[in-house]
C-alpha cells in the first residue's frame, strides 16, 4: 500500500483506509494467500483493495484457464471464484478444482438463479456470495473458510461448541441453553451437529437430507422445514426471528457464525 488516508468508494461498498500504521499492523497479522478468479477489472480492483487492507496476499486471474494454473502452482488458502468467466464456466472450474484440491472455494456471482448456487455447492464449493455484496460479509466468509480448512488440515474438532447462550458438548452429545439442558430428538440433534460442522457456511437441502436422513430422502425438503421449525423453537429466543438458525431460500440452511465475532 503506497498511500495513507485513502477513502475509496465504489458501487459495492465503502472502504476506509485510515493510516499507514493501521495498515502495516493489519498486513503483518494475516499472510494467507487468496486466489481471485474474476474477469471484471472493477470487481478485481474492489476485491484487491478489500483483501489487501486486511493483510491477505492476493493472486489474480482474469480467466478460468489462468485461475486453474495459479491454483495448481501457488496452492492458495482460499479461492474466490466468479461463475461467469470468458473461457470456462465457473461451475466447471469448481468441478475441476475439486478433482485434486481441498482448498475452500467461495463463489462470487451476479447470477440470481438459485440452481447455480446449489449446483456450485453440490460440485464442492464451500460458500457463495451474490453480487453486489458487502465487504464485511465477504471477509467474514473468508475467515469461516480459513478456519474450516485449518481445522480439517489438523484433523481436530473442538469438543465444545458455543454460540450466544447455546453450548453443545459434542463428545457427550448434550445441548445447553445457559445452564439448562435442552432435550433434542436424535434427528434434531443430527441436524444441529451437521450445521455446526459447517458453521458459518450454507449447507444445501440436498446435503442436509443426505447426512441426516440418508441418501434415499434427498427430495424430502419438507422434513427440513418441520425439523428446523422445531429446532428454532427449542434453541432460538425468538423462533420467528432466528439469530443463528438461518434459512437460505431455495438453497439450504446456515448456522450463522463468525469465528472473530
Ligand atoms: Ca464475470
């Protein structure tokens, strides 16, 4: 970063870069490498400013071919992938990357179509953001993706999960709200821990049904509606306005969670 006190506006968000000191401090905190595969120069510029202000290292690719090449040669910690690319469709890129890489993939797309999001997630993407999105939301999703990849590399999972006043003892399979134990049915518990395993990330209807009920039940989306309602009634203070058991319409559900919150 060359200049101090820059105020950057664009169509997507506002980023304030206060002082050099602030920036240098931030830059030494994070050293993760992010690969950005995106053909729009404006979007690349916005993401460059956002990511570099947080100290992430960045490698950019304007085409899918170049992106795949950079993914193989640079071994990034996270891939940000646009779906509409000039040479190969982003969905195909997701599929090809997943043949050999476990790197978290966050799809960034202007496409509103739910089926594209679902397809990308089912092809192995970890999350998606629809353009235009907020810089803070993107940074939170990146933190979640990095946290998941560190955990899966180390092979450890934390035995106690906490969020607000919810506490889940994964070893003893017990759920508490504050000091009070909450009794969940086996299906409710399975649904909750599936969301906890993917905390912060969207889990598609397909994946939830497969993990909780089994592969024969992947079309029974109404099961999810019923059991999510039950879970919200047991765990959310205001079930009609959930704080963490979130619906992603047409796609799936997300346990809202930011590791740095
Ligand atoms: Ca594009």
